[in-house]
């Protein structure tokens, strides 16, 4: 004789919503810890990019300060005007 069939055997028990939420939170915490432990693979590249950008910006600020506040443009113009033109001062040579 066959064992009596249980009516709820094939049906899954209804999941407790609180239990499901706790399991999901635990799984998410484990995944988050794994990501934090692995770290960001591009952190060195990001740092180098930021440093390079800051060097470029500081060089631009220093150039602006030199040219417009210290009179670097006027000094360069005065220097180029005070030097004689080499092609005009070369004398002609006769063989």
C-alpha cells in the first residue's frame, strides 16, 4: 500500500517576509564587504590623473601671474627690441 499523500508536500511554504528581508540584507552585507576588501582597481590611476590635472592648473596660474602681474610680457618685448637683429648687422664680405 502506498503511503498517504501529504497535501502540502509539493507546495512550498509561504516565506516569511521579515525572514526574507533579513536573508537579503545579510547577503548584501557580505557582498559589500567583499567589494570593500577588493578595493578599487583604478584608485592609483585616479590619483595620478588628479595630480597631473593639479600640476597643469598650477602651471597655468603661475604663467598667468608671471605674464600679467610681474610684467613678464613687457620684459620679453623690451628684451627682443634691445637685441640687434643679427641679419641687419652682418657686414658683407668680399672675397
